[in-house]
């Protein structure tokens, strides 16, 4: 054959042909090889064959090299070779002509498979893919390594309004809003650089511009480097709209920092803010923290039911927020506890804010379907300011101040003082001791007679609670009733009083010493849902005639929630017990309400009686109160009669009965029994009717 002709053949051959020496270094290449590798024939000489192969295919190439040893012709393999800046898929076949001049080397022929591979996918499949790509909700883009869009799916029009054709040929950057372009750029660089090492797609969030300039669409782009894949040869980007995802994510975030009931910042967030404020205060700008707790919310919640209780909390939250300044922030710690951060120094600010909160509760709330606002609630507030090492420490002191505000009568704000810590501990200890007293049976009752002023007969005995300390010392109720109320222990202790008073009185009846007994009922006790039941149980267990039981309540107790009170009082009347208003004249004393409630007895507070020794406003008041009682057909009892003079004045006013040191101090049960027996003898001796059953 003509050598020239062979040269010509090598020149025109569409397949790339290279010759390597025994070490795999290239010594010759034809023009097709030049085109395939993008390297001039001169530069091909001296290249190592491995340099032209994709690193992942080195193993394959070496194996094939081995297989060709000793044989004249190897079997064809497919591998990737460098082509300019990209890669081409080729079919390689080698021939071993080592030791056979004139070539004496390895001859490799490489055929470009890229185009063929592309078309090997059947037309049918292509159609299916195309349809998938174009109907996908996500935008799919093919980019070259510089980030220019080579093709884009139809979703670009649906999502953003852009024309596919106009986007193709542009940099992807053009689609991204200005501030997000740097993010995109660095992602593209990462993707291209880590071509082989990055295991999965690189994901970034950017906002894409709409054609009409409306709000950009937040998208998640996932970018895969398929530059090495000869069938793709580019970066594949899928962009999906994450507006929905974002709002869900935001909602979740809000959930973690917001209180679900009121929408206010929750405990986590508010503690965070306190700590921020504390850091701020070290640099000069102090603020104050208010710890707010609704008064007796638990009772309200129990009687309203939790749904309406929640509704009340929401309304309270709104009023609080409206009462505060823009710069103050409020959060809910949980239950009926709120925390307010008052920014800026000025101790006065905190007190003013606290007063605004208290005032905001003044108007009654409506919590059920009927529009009439009928429920009132107050709050107590503890105020703290100054440097603390943690938000928890700060709240602890705020809690102490809050506790003091409650103890001082609620519906008020108190600023924390270090001295309060001692008082707080003392009260905590008192509560613990009271709990123990209940289990150890250290409570007992004393009885003070109520005397009919006309006849001197005993009309009833008032049961008065006492606490005998382990030391033997006896403590009166004023020292511990507030703590019993505050802790809720009053419910159990009150039940003890009821049962014990009924039992004792029944025993006296059996002994032939008939008397009624009156029992003091505290507000907290009366508001408990089980109160009527407890009274019923005490009567049943003791076998006491219900008309022999008088329940004493103050006006304040009755007025607390008139609707509920009405129902409870009616139920008590149904049991047959009698009701007395204790300390009458010190509360509302409205005529309307005396008529509204099924009251039998009014007990005129001893403050008025003490004043009757001299003529003055008290004397006139007692006169008016007795008149009022008579006009309404109620029995009037004067409390705290200490002198014969007071007694004769009250008798002259027409007051029915009296109680006080003049007749008797409160007596232990045995002494009370003796008193009853002696009084019966006196009355019999004086020839009066001793019937006390009314
Ligand atoms: P109260 O119901 O008004 O009881 C009358 C109080 O006046 C008793 O005080 C009694 O010892 C006192 N007293 C009676 N006569 C005179 C007098 O002539 N002069 C003076 N200066 N005081 C007199 P006590 O026993 O210390 O009870 C104080 C309050 O504690 C009672 O006022 C009542 O509100 C409450 N209390 C007593 N026992 C109970 C109880 O079992 N449950 C509840 N919830 N409260 C109770
Ligand atoms: Mg009383
Ligand atoms: Mg009283």
C-alpha cells in the first residue's frame, strides 16, 4: 500500500487514533485525536495516556491494558476521556504491536459515543422525559459551567412569568434577586470545584424575580454537577417554590417562641428578653420586670370551665397589651402568670405601668354568650429591677414581691425589697406547718355563746377555730386564716370545722342541751364547687337537724360572683340551714342585696358596738342597722358586747341577740357544755321558755 495513502487514511479517519509506547506515553495521534482531546498533535506527544482519562476510569483502562498484553487485539471498552474542559464518552479498542516495526507500540482507536448515547434513548422515552420535565412544578434548568442557562423547563413561565426562550442564553444570576446573587455564585463555584467529591446536590435558598416585578418567589435550588456526564455535560438545577414551606417553618418557629393561647411571647422568649435586658442594664440602660398574676384565677377557672377560662385569659392579655407603651413588652409564662418588661430607667416607669395594668382590669369582663359584662378579676404584681446573674434569679425575687402583694390584700403592685425574702420564707414555713397541723390534728374549736337579749337564753354557739402548737401555745385564727386561704388549705380545714361543729352540737342535743351552732365560712371555701355537698355530708354524718346549723359569711364573700352565689345559697337553703351575714356594716351593705340573698341573720360588726357607749355616729348606725333588720324580718345579732351599758343600749334598740366578752369568752368544748347546762338552769329558774329550736 502506498505510504501516502495510509497517511491520508490516518488523516481522514473519523475515529481518533493514538499510539503509545510500552509505558503508556503517547508518541503519535491523528487529527481526529487532536479534535477529540482539544490538544494539538504536537502536544499529544509525551502525554501520559492516563492524563487523558477520567480518574474514575483509570482502573478500567489499566485492566484493558493488561488484557491486551500478549494479544494482538483487546476487547472494546467504554470510558471517559478529557475533551477540552469537559469529558467525552468513547469506545476504546487497543491493538498490541509492540516489537513489530515500524510502529512498535500500542495502538488505540477511540470512537466518540456521546452523540450516539444521546440518541440511544428511544424517542418515546425522550417524549416522556420532556413531558415530565415540562410539567414538573419545579423549574428545571441546565446550565453550562459558567452558569449560563442552556435550557429551562416550562415551569419558569408558570411560576415566574418569564419566556423560556428569553431565559435561555442568560446567566442564571439574572433570575435571582440582587441580594441573593452572591449566595448563588458561591454555590455554583462550590458545585463546579467539587465536581467529583460532592456526594449529593448542593442546596441554596434564593428568591427568584418575577417577570412582572411582583414579590419575588423564595426558592430552594438544588444543583447537581453533571459536567462529567457526557450525556448531560452541564449543571442541572431544580428550583422549587418554598413559600408554603417557609410559612410553615415560620409558624413552627412562632410556636416555639409564642404562647399559643394569647399569641404573646412565651416563657422561653421572655426569659431570653430578660437576659438581653440584663446585659443592656450592665451598660447603663436599666429596666424593670413586672411579674403579674391574676387573683384567684384558679377558682374562676374551676367555676367557669376551662374553655371560658381560656377566653378570659385571652381578653386579659389584650387589655394588658393595650395598657402598655410601645416600648414595653409582655409575655405569658403560663397559667395566669404574665411578665412585663418595662424598658428604660426611671423607677417610676415600672410603678406607672403596673398601675395601668391593674386599672385595665377594672371594667367587668363578659365571658359567655350573653353580652352583659359580669365577671371581675384583679391581679397582683411584683416589681424588680437591678442587676441579676440570670433571668431565673430575677423572676424568683419578682415572685417573692408578688407573693407579698397577694398577702397584702391583692389587686396591687409591690416592689421587691430584700427584707421580703425573710417574710416569704416565714410564710412558706407557716404553710408547711399548717399542713402538718391538719394531719396531726392540732386544730380544735372553741365556742362562744350568742345570747337572746330579752331572755338571756343561749340562741347559738359560734364555733371559732384555734391551733394548738406542739409547744401547747394556742394560736387564734387571725394569725393563720390568711395563709390557709392563700394555700387553699382552708377547704380542708373548713371541712374539719363543719364536721366537728355539727358533731359536737349533735352530742349536746343528745345530752339535752339544745343549741344552734354557727360556723364561719371563708370565701375560698364557699367558692369551691363541693361546698354544698360538704355541708350536706356534715349534717348527715352527725345527724344534726339542719335548722340547728348557721353558716356565717361576710358580704364580700357573697358579692364575689353573684350568679354562682345565688345558686349555691339556694342549694343551702334547700338543705334547711340558716345563713348569717358576718361583720355586717363593713362591706357593701346594700339593701338590694340583702333582699336578693336568702339571709336569716345579720351580725352587726363589733366596731359599731364598741362606739355605742357614747352617743355618736356609731349609735345612729346601729339604730339604722337594727331597723333595717327588723324591716326585712331578719334576726339582728350584735357582736362584741363588752359592757352592761352596751347591752342595755342594744336591748333598747330592739336588737335580738348579742355575743361578746360581757356574756362569755370563747370556751373550750367542755366549758361550753357546762355553760349551756348552767344557762338552761338559769332560764328554767327564771321561768322562761327554754326552747331554742328556732
Ligand atoms: P368573727 O366571725 O367575727 O368572730 C368573732 C371574733 O370576735 C372572735 O375572734 C371572737 O373571739 C371575737 N370576739 C367575741 N366577742 C368579743 C368581744 O366582746 N370583744 C372583742 N374584742 N372580740 C370579741 P376570733 O376567734 O379570734 O376569730 C376571729 C375571726 O376569725 C372570726 O371573726 C372569723 O372571721 C375568723 N374565724 C374564726 N374561726 C373560723 C373558722 O372556723 N373558719 C373561718 N373561715 N374563719 C374563722
Ligand atoms: Mg363569725
Ligand atoms: Mg364577726
